C-alpha cells in the first residue's frame, strides 16, 4: 500500500529534482518550492507557461491526435514524454499510476488532501476524487487534464534538451508549444488508428526508431494490491486493454447527432454540464464513449479504472474542448442554480455545488488554494487553447460567431448551411433529412430518459433502445442496426455494497433518424406516435452483458416528446427550440414507461 507520506510535495520535488534541473522545471511552467515548507505545500496546477505570449494572450492549441501525428517533431516528443510519464515509479505522485489513480482506484489521498470522515476503503462512502453527475463535472476535469498536460510538458522539456545539432532548436521550440492532443469522436466515430498500434515510428535523439506505443496500453509496474484493487478481472491484468468491438459500437452511437443536439439545445450551464438535469448533456455523451470503447469488461467502462487507459486523456481533452465551444457560444452562461453533489473522496454527499465548490485535489497555488468552478471556468487560466477557439484577438461576440460557424461546419447532421466532407456520414441524419433550408421550422422527436444510477445493485448498466425488434442474442444489441442508441449509466466510484443514495440520471436520444427512415412526416403527430407506440422498445443490460428485467429497475422512466425547432437564417446563430410536448401514450403500460405519478 502507498503511504500517505508519499503524497507530500517533498517527495514530489525530491524525485523531480533528481532528474530535472530547477531551470527546466521553471521552463516547463512547474513550481519550485522552498523544501523547508514542504509539509505545508501542495502541487500547484498552473498550466504550461511556455509558448504563451503575455502581450497578446496567445496560447498554443491542443491538436486533434491525427493532426499532431502529422507533425513528426511534436508527435515524437509527445510519445517520448508519455512513455517517460508511464515509466515513472509508482511512488512518485507525478507518476502516471498516481495521476490516473486520482480518478478512482486506488482510493488513496493525493496532493496532501485527507479523506472526509467516513470515506475511504471498507465503507459505503464514495471513493476517488472524480466528480460525476454534477454541475461541476466539466470544470473538475479541466484542471485534471491540465495536470496531465503539465507533467507531459515537464518530460517534453527534459527530452528536448537531449537533441543535439540542428535538431536541438527545432525540438526545443516544439516542446515549448506542445499541448496534449484530443480525439474528436463526434466528427470521426472511430478510435484514432494510432491508439491500436503497438509500435510507432518517431524521431528520437538517436535517430528514427520504431518504439513501443504508450497510447496503445498502459503497463502496470507490479501486481496490484488486492486491498486497493479488489475483485480479480481488471486487477489481474498487467496492462490496460479495450473492447474488440469498440469501433463498431462507436459507429452505431450516432455521436455526431448527439453532440450537435447537446451543443445547440442546451442553453443553461446545468443542462449542458451534467446528467443530473434533463436533456442531452456533454457528460451523457462522455459516458457513452466510455462504454463504447470499454465494452462489457475493460478499463474505460468503469469510472474508477478508466483513467489508466491512455485513450482516457484523448477522450477527456475532447470533452473539455466541446464544453469550451459551448461556453464560447453561450458566453454569459454560468452556474446559477446550485445542485447537490453525489459525494466524492473529499465532498460529503448531498453538499450543494455552486461557483465556490472546491475541486479537490487540484490546487492553483503551493499553499493549497483549491480550484473551484470560478477559477477553472476558462481555458486561458491553464495556458492552452483549441483550434477555432482563439479568444485573445477577438471580442466575445466575434468569438461566439466564429465558434457557432465551427459547430455547423463540424457537427450539423442536417447540412443546413452546406454539406461537409466528414467521416461519419454513414447512418447520419445528414443522408435522411433533405430539403431543410435556413429559417425553416421542423418538429423533432426524442426519447427522454430518467433512472437512478444505483438502481442495479450499484453496478453500471446500459439502456438499449430499439425500433425494429430486439435481436435474440443480447450480445448483438449494441452493434445491431436496429439499436437506435445506448445510454451507459455509470455509478459514481464507491466502496462497499450500499446502502446507496437515490441519484437520478437524465438523458435524451434523438428519434429524428428513425422517424425519417420509417418514411413518416415528423409534423404528422398521430402517425409518428402510432409508429413509436408499436415499435419502440428498450432493454437493460449490465456491463458484463447480463440482461436485467426492466421491471427490476423501478426508477426507470421513459418518455417520448416532440419539440419545434427553428433554424436561423445564417450560420452565426444556433437553432431555437420550443416547448416540449410529451406523448405519454407511446410508452404508457410498458415496464419503465411513462406514469404520471412517477415523474421526477
């Protein structure tokens, strides 16, 4: 078991200084502390400072992983830095093992933060620091990915200095602007090719070489302590792995459609940020990616294991990017209505989340100044940007216009302002919704979903939806063409086996494609309602593939609704949505169907 003392900054600095000079740490944007104060010190996440222009506000962009790979110099540095990160000893608080462990397992304190009373292994309290099903979900993960990026930058700076001759300047310049990449799963619903390659070709200080690919898998240094990683299965593996059916599941997930609806329909922070409120949220789509990549039994499927898989960081950089796009398109939106927090390692369940909620264990100063939603609100606080989010040379109004145009060009499956050359045209509504023009109005149909995250004995589960019959073999459900979509319900990481609180999760799935494929006019309410009443079905399936009778999930509420959407006359404004009209007869009488007295 790792001792609490290992998480003090003294151990951080003693390990770092042994292999990196103070000047290199400063160049990488990392804090240098007085070792005499180490018992009071915290590791400060201040963002990578190199490559920034303090006069103009310019910050280097995080690039899509395929674009980063095209830059041989930057990609070579990233791969070597990620490998150095993964190679660090488990006892190093800035090792991959411990940084990944912040998200869930091994449920041990990090960065000088102690557990709240009653939390920790052996109890029914929540484990890990990660915040899910909460309005602070996106801004908790922002400093988390920034921490990952900060350590990558530290290693990249050290590695760049090992190049000599003409390469020295080139690699140093690349190290200064290097930021972690993202995977845009909304535009390309396949895992990046590079994450499935066991080796990659890069330029090292010793020339071009084929090296082990740290994006393929994280290899554990030693057998995991069964007290901290119980249960066999994943705990018995010495390296991370993914579902063999990941790409098929991703392709069937309608990710562009879901992302488009989240970015365009959500007008309040609470709606876009979390599954704790109704509608399509960034968190809900995020959950699905975990399930599609992880399948029934691999690391990404489980919140308390997922950060060990290197694809986690590509995924969460994209979650951060999409949320930043929504922020730019809704510049005045912020947390206004507090919501309860489900509880974490350091947050008591039932606490109210607001603009001052402490995002432990992330601190912005060496004295332990904890981040909160206000101090984690903008990318500029952390020293990076994304393509198309250059906020330093434009007004907020112009940035909003630019980003909305980017949302249309990247994710609009309707093709209102022109078709695009995108990867995900197969199965997209783009092929099914012809005739839409700027300023047009239409009725859009969707499924509303509400369920208690812990309603299947505290285990994670999938909700599968069908419109043309349910395949006999449950193993075929998630990749079958008749499956209109799946929702992965991910209980907050926890120790013990209950009792669990009631923690409702909400989501939406679009029915636009199914209505169009069936040849129905969405304006013909009677015809669409009768079609869905006859054909819409749903099933509950645990992560290991076990089918759960729907009647054994008493909290489940499935509704069908329509909304009138009005498209703008140009691509600088988002569509507007009218009031939802519920159609209770479509699901009434079915297990999990609409019952007026059960609405939450």
